[in-house]
C-alpha cells in the first residue's frame, strides 16, 4: 500500500478543481447531497413499511426476487454515470436488504402487537408487569 498524506484545509488554500470549486466547497456540496440522500432513504423506508402492510394484507411474501430484479434494472436504466452499473447495483442490493429487514421487522411488530391486544392474551404473565394477559 502506498503511503498517503492527509492534508488539512489550511494547507490547500489555492487548490481548486477545474470548475473553480475548492476542496472545502466540494465537501460542503457532498454534505448537502448526503442530507438529501438521508431524506430520500427515509421516504423510501416509509414507502417500504406501507408496502409491507399491503403485502401482508394480500398474503404476499416480503421477499420478491422478481421485484428486486426490476428495481435493479430500473436504476441501471436511469444511471448516467459516473458510477458503473455494477457499483450502483451493489449499492441498491444493500438498500434493498435494509428495506426488506425493515419490512420484516414492521410485520413482526404488528404480529406482536396483535398478540398482546386485549382479548388476545394467552393467560401468561407479562414480564413487564407480572399481570395476566
């Protein structure tokens, strides 16, 4: 591995990209984009949670390989670079893994809440209160 040097901002006062942006300006732009990505991922997560409820209502599984393949095809078709398609697909594989886990956890929470709803108890004591359900 080649040695590298970490530069402090004050060591790069005149350093600019060919478009005129400094490293600090580029980092600021990246920070703004990261915040936008977080907002979009949160919006996607909320949609995935709602989809989980609809899937459960019609007895569809959380994991649908054909849907995931369609998502990958959609993002590759929308890709204008500079990320290669394979790298974008890897990013989306991780996003979908997380969204699938979110859906699974959402449905498990719903099942747990239903099991503990009044009139649905087993007569067992709850660990939190010791009262019978």
